[in-house]
C-alpha cells in the first residue's frame, strides 16, 4: 500500500506516519520504484498506536509495548492513575477560574499570587504534545509554480551577472547556452535553498504560494538542518526536474505529478513535511506580481547593458571604452580593438578566399592577397576625433574600396552602429528605460548604398556614399562593372552652441 492509501485507512496524516516510522514503530518495505510499500501489519500497528495515543498512552510506553517490555494492563493502569490526577487538576482549575470570575478580576489590575497558591496543590501534570502537526496535501500545480518562481529568481540573478559584469547579451546567444544557464541556476539553488529552508522553512516561491517545509521529531515540528535541506534540494533537481534534460525532465515532472495526486510521498520529502500555510486569494496576485517584478528587473538590466558605460560630456578615451565595451556586448566581429588614437590593434585573423588581414609588428593591419579571386574582407579604417575643451564633439571615418571582387563590409556596418551607440547613446537625452538605443542602432544601419542621415539627442549622424558599380547584398558589396568603386564617409557631430 502507498502512504496515501494508509492515510485513508487509518485517518492519520503522513507526517504522523513518517514520525512513527522514524521512531522505529514500523518498517515498511521499498518497492521497485523506490517508494514505501506498507503492509497490513503496518496498518494494524498504526491503528493500535492511534488508539493508545488517543487514550493518552505515551510514545515511550507504546515502544515498550512493541518491544514486549511492558504489558498493556500495566500501561492502562498508569493511564487510569494519570486520569485521576488530571481530573483533580481540572477541578482545581475550574475552582480558580470561578474565583477569578466571582471577584471580577481585570487583567490590568490582577494580582496572580493568591490564585497561584490555590493551584499549588495540583501536581501540574504536563499536557502531552501532539506527535506531529496535522498537514494537508498540496496540489502538484501549486508546488510546480512555487518551484518555477524560485528557479526564475536564481536564473535572473545569473542573467544580471552576465549582462552587467561579464558583458554577455543573454538573448543573443545560441540555444545551447540556455541549458548551461539552467545548470548554473541549479547550482545557485543547490546551495541557497537549503540555507533558506534552515533559516525560514520556506523559499520566496513557496512563501508567496503559502507552502512551508519542516521536519518532524519527538518534540514536534522543527526547521530542516542545512544537510537535510541540501539532500532535499538535490533530490528535487535529480528526480523532480530531471536535470532539465529534454524529454526526460517532462517525464520526471509527470511522474511527480502522478505521485502527488495518488497521495504518495515524493522521494525528496522523506525527511520532511510539505504543508500549506493557508490558501488566501492574495497569494495568486502576489505570485503574478513577483513574476512581473522579475521580468521588469531583467528588462531594465538588458536595457542598461545596451547603454554605453560613460555618459554625458565624454572624452575621446571614454568614447573608445564605450565603443569596445558595446562591440564586445553585441559580439561584433571587427577583428580588432579600437585604440585611443583611432587606430586598431588587430587581435583576430580575418580569413577569406583571397585575402587575410593580420597585424604587423607595429599592430597595423596588413592585407595579404592570394592568387585566386573571391570574397574579400575589408580593412578597418582609422577613426578621427574632434574635441572642444577636452569634450568629444565629433567622430568620423572614411572607407574606400575598388576592384572587381566581392567585398564584405559587415565590419564597416557594425562600426557605424557601435560608434553611434557609443557617442549618441552617451548623451543625457537618451533614456535607459526606453527604446532610444534601439532607434539609434536602427537609424545607423546601412540598408542601401544611398546612405542615411538623422539627428538625435543633439547629435547629427550622416553616412554619405559615392558608389559606382556596386550593389549591396545583405553585408556584401557585389561588383556589377569590370572596375567598381565606392567611397563612404561616416560622421557624427554634436550640435554645440
């Protein structure tokens, strides 16, 4: 029999059943699925315990009865004697209560000494504690949504670290990284959740949905130790969530759902009890609010990460830092790092069918030409800066190409967008909580060889193109004449009064 079936037969909560098991009063076998398999003898033992505990027989006496160290007659005799003491105690208590009532005592002016003396004749028998706290089963969806909120919190913490510290755009990576992120979130969960269970007996997701986790002992309920919480959390990750492995994780969640609906004990809950605090309706609203807060926090983080680090009246050096930082964040394939004088330190080899761009001993780009024609990557042009009293007020560069080969200009296109983001995006008028940066990037995108011009945040941005014989196919210049040529001039200038 499962623990759910035993609950139905005996009327005992699983917390009581598990407590009696831990006390050594019954020892159910384990089935092939790892769950407890209770026998009819276990049920009979529980019913005996239920009867004797209802009569007030202590747990220690029941253990002695099971071990054959005490007869039932002796245990009942002790109980009858105790009942007599309790009746006397109740009579004394009733007498003192009536005295308080007749004397019209008020709490603020009450003198307890005379009444305590009346009670002193009573041996003050201790009231037995319940063996455990009565619990109710929690539905699988309530448990699932609580878990998902907790994992979302750990994931958002990791995403914020990636965005703001490591400068990684979390939404522009390959899908495989999502699984890496999940495992890292599991790592946070594995060490943080046991601490929260030890300190508070719940987690943010569980608290919002009114769920607590505790252990049972001879003294009643208590919070889990860190080791108990760690074992429980590891069980949730492995057997409950299936390590988030595709297909397998869905199967594990489905099996857990079936177990909860069948009233079975989940493997990771063997050392603890999961019970509801309450089912107040505000908890659903609080859950939705928490989810919105997490989404808002992540959105703000992403928007802030897309902004240049230095803002306001920036210097030439700060622009260069902005440029390199944004180029890294947006994973631009420029093949080099911008230096403060506008030149480049090539740190990546450009590979093409006919040319390779490398750096010489001085760090300057050098074009090595092959024998066959084909795709040609473009060299990186030097940037020119214009300053006024130390403040950067203008940035520009020129790019020229000619010939009969296909020319890739993805790096030139990215240079314009990143330059605009690093300079226009640094202006105070550009807001963090807005789509201003997205507008800057979109306006600075080269979609045709007709160029573009716009003004934003007090900066005029222009791309002038003189083209003869090239067509733009995505990010490649395709020659349409025997000798094609193109001259591009990109500039940004702050409107200074």
